[in-house]
C-alpha cells in the first residue's frame, strides 16, 4: 500500500467518527471501531507486501482494543441511565 493510500485510508477512518458524547454515542463509537478493525483486516488480505499487511493487521488490533475499551466505558453508563 502506498503512503498516499495509507494516508487516505487513515483520514477516511478518522474523519468518519463523531466526537465522543454521553450515552449511546459511546456504543455507536464501539461499533465504528469494530468496523474499522474489520476494514483493516479486509484490506490486509489484498496486499502483497508483508510489511503493509503487518501494518494493517496491527491497526486492526489497535482498533479492536479501542472498541473493547469504549465498550467498558459505555456499558456502565448505558445501564445506569433511567428512561
């Protein structure tokens, strides 16, 4: 993957997220992070360069960890709010 394509991919991922806010936004953020991880894995499958594949798989791992962290933050807030 060329440097320009990596930058475009990163800008698309970063630009597609909303600012973190209370309530359901954190849950939506979790889903977005999981989606980004899946996109990284899918792109890595199509690359010929072992280095580029490893970079995208590392990004996928980091997105997954971020999703887990966001889920831990969102869960107590979701259950503690009263309708």
